[in-house]
């Protein structure tokens, strides 16, 4: 089903609906994420999107984009490298880095990049294949 080197790509947009949906669900109104002037005063070019929006895209990849729905996330690690802003398109790429057949698990290394190929976030996620 999965082999080392398998590659997956997907584009996501941090739209106004995604941004507002995140705030409505989690009520994280930190001014870095909600106030342009605050973000500008700290060296950003505008309000910075919540990093966990990228985790939502990662959840979509595992739960909806893969060819099987018989999966569960075991663990994940994400490192945020550069800010994401409202209406940015982020380019997601994941590659199978390990397949553990004895325990029905697969590990992916992934990156989110900007349109100019700047790494926004990267990490690993391990899933279990449900039997």
C-alpha cells in the first residue's frame, strides 16, 4: 500500500474562512494573530496565521487525501520555520520515509513551502494502518 519514497503533493490556501474558522473554534485571539499593527511592531508583515492551521491541513492529508481511510495518527512533530499570512497558498509535500510492516505503521517526512519555495514548516508524522 505504501512504499518508501512515495510522494504526495497538495496546495492549501489560508483563506479568510479558514482563519476565522480557527478563531471561532479555538478562541485564540492572541494579537499576533489578530492585530496587524501588533504584528508589524514585532517585525512581521502583518498578522501571522496560527501555526496549528497547518496541523489542520496535515490532518486533512492523513484523513482525506491518502488512498485509504483505515489510518490513525500515532505521533507527529512539526517545526514552524517561517510565518504564514492570510490568503497565502502553501504547498505541502510528504514523502514516505519508513514503512514498519511488523506493526502496520508508516512514517512521512513533510514540508509546507511558500510560492517562492521558502520552508514554512516541516516535520514527521507516523500513522498506523488499521486492520
